[in-house]
């Protein structure tokens, strides 16, 4: 499938339209334009890979999904809905992707197959919901659920970044102030004591040693930090590193429970959406596992899927799996008895999402006093190593 840039006029109008279109050949592109009611003036072959060179943003994907769901829900045909969304989209990579999907649809492919060609943009959960909605005739519902889930994921990511922003900025400010005091103030104290031939206090000697290292051997610290970052980056890409980081997230003090809650909210919400659109329990578990972004939790869900495959019910298969919190099997058991599994998992997801928000807020409040204590400690060391020696020297001279 080639990509063409075109210039055309609307039939019965002098309005000139420019755009891009996907087709097998220049002739096929011209026919597609005429079928759409345009009179082609020029059609030019465009180099492949323009869209793939730019990454589609999460916001652009969410906006597209919402708009597409609205148009499908309003009863517009599939191709017309895609064409309308493409015309309204300002994001160039997303626009190019939509046009490619549209070309595949007009060539006779199913929507699921057209979307699956872009698995670098759309997750397995997204693709599974598209296929399920297409087969069951509930595509607008599936798209709305996808958009809701992606908005929740974006909100969650924003909450985590927000919780980490303050301590990172505070640490950076503390480090800058500390280095400034070391290279600007401490040398003056040293000169003062040397000029009167007095012995420096121990704490001031330590600060002077730190100052000398910062001024004269800073490159050693830079090399150590650079090598450490490089080795950590290489390690976390290995199987052992991926396993270690996954377990570290789940067990690190203060943040371990936060991550466990996050993964359970994501699992329950993903499973709810998949089940509500008609995806089987076994496929739901396998697809949900891929959405976890943690190999340890993923392994627990895959283990549950194997038990379901052997004939066990969902609630029994998921129970006692490592890192699966108790509410999931409890709510799924109620869902199995009432025939409302998706609804019960949705309630479990809501509980964990609310709990996650509370934990993020709690951690943010906890970090503030920790930063103040750290700042106070550094200030105390500087006062003891800089101001007190000056006062002591002035008193002695007096």
C-alpha cells in the first residue's frame, strides 16, 4: 500500500483540497478520490515511512478513539467516520495512521486487521476490544471503554509524576545550595582561619575536604555517576534485571503497596472491559497479563489462565496467586454466582483506583516533612561547619 499526496477540487465547486491518501497505485488513488466526490488535479507518490518516523502521542490516540466512538455511535458508516476524524485531526502522525487504516478498510479489510498493522501504537487490549466490538456489533461501546481506560491510565501516570515532582525539585534545590555553600562560603572560612593561624574545627575540616573534592576532582564523581547509570540501564534490560525491577516495585518501602494497588486496579479494569465486550475468560486473562507492565504480576495472571484452561473457575484460579490482592477473587466469585462478572470486577477496580488516589495523596503529604527534615539537617551541618566557627573565632579574637 503506497501513500500519495494529492490536490483536488470538490465536484461543482472551485474549492481546492490538499491531503494524503493510501492506495495500491496512483490510478487507484485517483479512483478513490473520484469516489469521494473530488476531481484530482495532481497526485504525487510520497516516500513510505513518514508516519512511522513520528510517534503517535497518547493524547492524540485518546482524542481519536473518543471522536471515532461518537461518530460510530451516531450511525455513520465505518469509512465515513474514519474520513471525518482524519479531516478533523491536527496531529500529523495520527492523521497519517487514520488515513492508512481508512485505505485498508476501503480495500476490504476488517477494522481489526487494519488496526493490528499498527501494534506499535495500539496495545493488545485495544486490538482485542476492537475485534470483539466489531464481531458483536458493539464497536461504539468498545471504543468508549477503550477511551475511558486510556484516560484513566493517563490520569494515573500524571498522579505518579505529580507525586515525584516535588521531591525531585526539592532535592535538586538542596544539592545546588549545598554545592554553592561548599565552593563559595567554606573557602572563605578556611582562609579566615589560616590568616589567624588557628586550628579548624573537625566539622569544618570535613566540609573543606568535600569542597576540595568538588573543585578538584568533580570529574571522578561524574565518571562514577555516568558508569553507574550505564550499568543500571544495561542491567534492567536483561531478564534478571527485568525480574529484579518488577519485584523491587512490588516490595520497595512506601511505594510497594502503591504499585500493588495500581496493578490490581489495572487488572480488574482491563478484565472488566474485555469481559463486557464478549471476550472469553481465558483470553481476558492472557490479554490482561500483557497489560500489567510487570513480569511478576503477569506471571501470576498467566498461571491463573492455565488453571482456567484446565477447567477451574476464574475466582478459584486467581485466588492465592502471588501479588493478587484478596478483593479480586472475592468479587469475581460473587460475579460468577450472579452472572455479572464484569460488573463485579468493575467495582473492584473502582475500589483499587480510589485506594490508589488516596495512597498517592498520602505519600505526597509524607514526602513534604521528609524533605523539610533533610533540608534542616543539611542547613544544620552548614551552620555548624560555617557560622559557628566564625562566631567562635570572632569571640576568641575579641
